[in-house]
């Protein structure tokens, strides 16, 4: 048995037979939001009177003065920020110096106590070690007093 199949053309779909001039019920016809957005305009732009050269110049000078005011305010704000930054840096350095100085003085104190006890052990009694260290410190302080003595200002009469 020889069966041949005959091919029949496919039935036209409703989309193919639809007219493109008509609106399809599946198509959404909402306007785009960007097209319906209203542009805000200032009343100066929508003016019935013609813009004169002096009017344009006046508006430009007003804009220029506003820009200059803004630049001045920004410069002042920048100067304040720079001063604040420098003060904060100085405060940080002062904290660093004071803490380091206190720790250094404490270390120097213990070093002097150690030297005094060592000299006292060598001399047979701690009294002699502390006496020698105290006299040495007073001599160094006296020398520093005379070396670092500032000269008085000379005044002419």
C-alpha cells in the first residue's frame, strides 16, 4: 500500500489576517511618561514683553553676582576647614608631646633612682649615691640657668 500524504497549506492565523490600521485589543496604548512630563518654567521665560539687551545684561549681572557670592562663601568655608584641620593637627601634636613627655620624665626619674642605688651600693650606703646624684642634677640645672639666660632688650632713651 502506497500512502502518500498530501500537504495542505496551514490555515491563516488571526494575526496574519488582522488589519494593521486597527488597534489590537491586546496592545497597550498608554502614553510614555517622559512625553507627558510638564517642564517647569520660570515666569521670566514666559513673558509677553520682548527681552531687551539691558534686560539680558541685568539678568547676567545678577547671575554673576550670585556666582561671586557663592564663590566667596565657598572660599570662606574652605578657609574655615583648613584652620580647623590645622588646629586639630596641633591639638594632636600637643597630646602626643605631653604623653611622651610624662613617660620620658618617669623614665628619667627611675634611671636616676637606679644610678643613685648603684652608686650607694658601690660606696657602701644608699645615702651617698642619692647625695651624688642630687648634687649632679643641681649642677646641671645651674649651668642650664646661666647658659639659657636670655639677654634683656636694649631700650633707647
